[in-house]
C-alpha cells in the first residue's frame, strides 16, 4: 500500500516534529509497521506551511521523544499480540 492511499495508524507529535506509524503489507501479504518522521515549518511568506525531513539541533529532543513513543507503541503492540 502506498502512503497516499493509506492513513497512519497513529501520529505522535511534539511541537513541529511528527512521527507517523504505518501498517504495511509485504509482497507475500505479511504485515509490518514502518514510521515516517517530518518537521512542519512556515515558508518565507509566514502564512504557508511546508514539511521537511531535515532537522536542526533544537528539533532533536522533539524527534527523540516522538521516536521513543513510536517505539513504545510498536513494542507494546507486538507484546500484546504475542500474549
């Protein structure tokens, strides 16, 4: 499935940084999860929003927090599924 036709199963946001968790299917129909990470920003006109996958130093704590939360979500989900 492509991301355009699919909605994330969870979004985790800290300020301008967002991590999305996606459910995917492999060629053999097996399911797996993946994540995307992006940063929102206002363009030079101050009104239009853009997105990037480039982060500066002050964004790193927010990115780390979002990634840790995504990891916890995925690990806890896997643990529940195997119980």
